[in-house]
C-alpha cells in the first residue's frame, strides 16, 4: 500500500481538510480491500464528528464512483435521467415515474434500493411480481432501456463497490446520519449509473429519516451542491412525509396501487402531485420540456393516454415478469390470508399521523426487515389508509391490515389506531414544499 490510512484518519480526526489525492487513495484502498473495516469505522467516525467541506465531499463522491464500473449510455439515443428519494412510507413514486418519463422520450435506468428501517424499498416491491429480475445482466439491462425507455433495477457489485463496504460499517458504528457520508453514498451510485441529470426528492415529516425540516433542507442543499460540483446537473424538491404518500403501504399493495394509478382507476392526490412535480423536473433536465409546468403537462398526458401504463407493462415483461401482468394483476400478486380493518374509535377528522409507526407496523407484519438478509413477505401491509383531513365516524376504517395470522393482524390494528390521531381539525401541508437547484 503506497499510503498510510491511519495518517488520513488522523488528519480528519484533528479537523484538517483532506486533499483530493488522499481521499482518492483511501477510497481506492477500501474498494480493493486493503483498508481494514476498523480503519473504515475510524474514518467514518472522524467525518461524523468533524464534517467535510463541500470540496472534500465532492472528492469523496467521485472517488467512490470511480471505485467500480461507470455505465456509458452515449449510444442510447435519448437523454438519460433519474430520480432519487430519501425514502418514506407508501412512497411508490418510482414505479410510475420511470415509465411516465420514458413515455415522454427520456431513458431512465433507475438504480433503486431495498427497504431500510421503517421505509419500503422499490426492489422489494418489484420482487412481489413473479419472475421480475431486479439484478439483470448488463446485456438485458441495456436491451430493456433501449426498447422500453426505462428499467428499475438494483445496484450491481460493480457499481461503486467502495460504497458497499463503507455503508456496511456505518450501519454498525452509529455513523449513518453523517451528511457528507449520506451525500457521497447516494451520489456515487447515481454518478456511476452514467446519468445526464438527476432529480432528488428529499422528505421531511413524521415518516422521513430527517423529520425536522431544517435538517432535511440542509441535506437537500448539500446533495445538489455536491452533485453539481461533480458535474451532474441536479435539482431537488423538498416534499412532505407527514403521512403515507399512497393509500397503501406494503410490497404487493403498493404494486397494485401503482398499476391503478397508471391505468387511472385510483390516483391518490398527494401521490399524483409529487409524481407529476418530479416528472416535470426530470423532463426539464432532459431538455424535453421548457419549464416544470410544461413538463407536468407532458407527464399527465402520458398518464392519461395510456403510454405510461404500456411502458410499465413492457418493462415488467422485459425484466422477466408476466407478459399479461397489467391485465391479470390480481392473479399474479399474492394476497395475505387475514384482512382486518383498523376502525376509528370516535367521530372526527384524521388530524395527524405518526407515519413512521405505520411503516414499522408493516415491517413487523413481515413486509420489511429487522436484520439484513431477512426474507420479506410481499403479501402483507396496509391498504385504504385514510389521509389527513378525512372525516370519519366511530367504526369507520382508518386502514385495512393484511396479515398472515390473527395475532399479527390484531397487533397491527392497535398500532394503526394509535398512530392515526382523530381530532377536530387537521393542519394541512402541501405535498411539494419547495424546490432547490
């Protein structure tokens, strides 16, 4: 090894600004296996405590990108664009957004993740579809993006491998919340995907990883500034996660919700607002719309005339799912054997929701993981979740619980009742709070 990791760690521990070359050496050593987990942990804690200047975070992000393969889409013949969300409950936007933007002329090779903590994962949702391959080989991925315009898949071992090692250590050393490390982890994978533009959806509220709006705003600004500093045109929306975005939470439940959104059967208002706003931003970055409002109109037209639904169906089939999935969705998706309503105990208005608790209820039903590698039950979850502002009478359902057995159903019903506060008034917040970038 031509450098001493401990000297780089010492410098950051003492609050020094790290040179780009030192960061590159350290990350290369992490990716190649020459830097020990203990040294990664020490570096992560030093960054957590001392922070990083924007230039350092750019250098860290670029070094993590360069630790593996960088995809090249120059022969695709379309502008290449993607979106990243910081996660929430009932956030199935990606399932609709990718085919909408593809139907408007962009290429969307969307690298998505699995559930983390109380939040659902797009890959877990897609794996509820029989046969859908979330880790296709490079030939299949390129063929689907070329033919359909979009493919929602997972990170391969060749994309930003240093990030995988760093993240695994952060998860066990109380350094997950470091903003420079969050930013570098998110953006290194997006830069490795070979994008021409990126739109970020940063959540705030009771179901977000950063519930306080000032913290979420700081993360949003850091993400945009570092992405642009690394040469990736990026904008961001700060959106509300005070309640589930869709009226469903759980893997198969959110797939059903997405198909009904695409075919026009059911479009939850907040979900529609966020999806169209993100689509508008993506189409502007892709130079397919002159401004976000025009982009939203293009996106809504692709929804209403069925082009987005057709792209979704072709993507599912192209990645191994049933060719008739959209037409026979209920025949293909699993259903839990027990369904029980969580009913209101008094008359009133749904005034507030502890959204994180609803996400954890889905995890406890088996729809998420308590340990890495745990199996996920695609059938369980919540549907018909009442939105804030909904008028209810005693006995009306606040949500419907779908479970494997009566015991877990009863436990989830109790959590839902406690999480959904029924009162006299409901303070409302716009789904899209502000734009940055």
